[in-house]
């Protein structure tokens, strides 16, 4: 399985639950959606691709490599502004982005990572991009971006709620939600590979992920259900 980096904090628990319920063990490779698409287009033998948006899995469909006519939405992502509790920037608000004390703001690469695209779009919509641009620290994917701000190498981070919801991030930091009106919907979609040798198992997993029980539990790990 290929999975977008925002799922890195989420998949261990989901995989453990899935194996417990079905007896099927998941093997997951993480990366930016862009990197994973490149690997798939170059022949990487993944069975299913869980992306952080619609655009990248659609490329798999367009290339004729998907089992199906279109990607399947499995979750919605949420963008947050996060900082360490010892950053000296509390209380945290969206106005903190324009605080003169802020010299470093982490976002994911908007060309490679859907959360980066959402973060850049939010900064532009809030008319903050030009002001913040000189201070941007750009991660290759949302996981690396979260590491930048967790370590203190960036004072603020526009990261995924999946990262901010982990125990480690809740212990050392705090976050606020970026209003969903400020960025394009992060509609996370999946595709199953047409040439997968485990196509039946891939469909079984995707159906499980879309089941009411799992969809209802997604908010616990920082994702929103599709419906």
C-alpha cells in the first residue's frame, strides 16, 4: 500500500485494527502524494494508493493504471496552525502568522503535497502569503513539515490535523483550526491498481475504510468522514 504522508500518524492504529478484524496484514509505504504517483507510474508494485487529494490519484486513472473509472474519496483532511507551547507565541491565533517575532513558518511543498497546496492557498486567501513567504521553511511532505515545527526549527507550522492529534504533538504544542473557508477542500481519495495481484484484498480494505464504523471513528485521528 502507498499512503500519503498525512496518514503516517494514522495508519499504524488502522492497520492493527484491520489485521485484528480480518487477519490481513498491511504493508505501507509513506511519501508525498506526488512522489508516490511518480513511483506508481514508474511501475512500483503497489496494490492501493491512499492519496491526500483527488488530483494525484486521478493521474493514475488517466494513465490507465487504476481499477475503476475514478478515484474513491475515503476521508477529508483538516489544516491547522501549530506551535510549540514554549514558542513564546501563545495565545495562538491566525494573526500570529503576521507577528513580527515570527521568523520561520513551516509548510509542505505546494507542488508535491496537497496539504502544502492547501496551506499556500490559505495564506493567499488571508492575504498573508507575500508577508510570510520570506519566512517559509518548506517540507517535502506534510510529515517532514510537522517534524520541522515539532523540533523547533520552525516557530509555526501549517500542518495536518492528523499530526496535531498525536499524543506527542498534543503534549508539546497547541493548535488552532484554519477555517475550511480559507483553503480548497482536502478530499483524500484512493485508487486500486488494475494490475494488482491482491485486487480482492485491496477492495476489501477500501470497503472497510468506507464502512460506517471506521468513518465514524476518523475524527479521533484527525480526519473527517467523507459524508
